[in-house]
C-alpha cells in the first residue's frame, strides 16, 4: 500500500507566475467547426434512419399480411389432401 502511494505524486496544480490558476486552453476555430459539422452529419443520419423506419412500417405490415394470405391460401387442407375422382366414362 505504501508503494502505491509513492507512485502517485498527487494532483498537479498549473499556476501562472503571478499566482493565478491557468485555465484550459481555448479550442481552435477549426476544432469547433469540425465538431459542429460532425454533429450535423450524425444528426442527419439519425433523422434519415428515423424517417426510413417510419415510412417502411406500412410496407412491412402489408407484406406480412400478403405473405400470411398466401400461406393461408396454399396451406394443406385441415381435412386431408384434396382428392379428385376421375371416372373412365366419356361424354
């Protein structure tokens, strides 16, 4: 435990020669613009994903209903396979 205390020198206070605390450096204009553009791109992607999802829901519902109707129409009969009886008599 003592060795852990020796490896951590404690907080470092950054002060100016006049005795005031030095503040964090101001960001450059290019950094601010890059972050703003990145935010706008992510916002646009999020809005596009939302609208694509919103407009695709009715198509997914209609497609599901169509597939269900097709399955219901093509499914085997509950009472067994359909049997067609053909007679040898000709008209």
